[in-house]
């Protein structure tokens, strides 16, 4: 069973992008899978949404690794010349926000 379900808006995230995101998450020992996006977003300042499947908070180790995960995802998008997610939002199974990760790299603005 996946630890996190990543929303895939086909307008913003190709299957190649999704594969990169899942690979990056796998690198921090978080198993991911895709689900269709609940809402359409514009390419400007979009939010990558992940649905944490475990009850309770995200582990401290995983939480500490998420800023680097977002950085690596943004680097993937930049390499392919497409608008990258502006932030990473993690919600619990009920849809309540657990974490909101903002970019920490100097070129994020």
C-alpha cells in the first residue's frame, strides 16, 4: 500500500513527471502512487498535492526530507522547461492539511 497518493493533473504533470516525483519520493523511503487531481490548477504557482495515507502525523525524518524533495521536483520541471509546482501540500486521509512545504532554493521566486 502506498504511503502517499500524489494528485496528477494531466495539464501540469505528464506521466514522465509523475515517474520522476514517485522516484524522488522513493529515495526518501516513501512509496507513492497517483490519483487524479481533485481540482484543476493554472500553471502559475500551482501546488503539488499529496494525500498521506497513514493516520497521524508525517514522521520527523520524512518531514525533514520534504523541502529537498520539492527542490528536486522543481529541478526536474526546470530541466524540462515546464512550470514547476510552487509548493508541496500534504493532507491527511480526511483532507486536512498536515504540511505545506515552500521552496527553500534561492531561485524559487
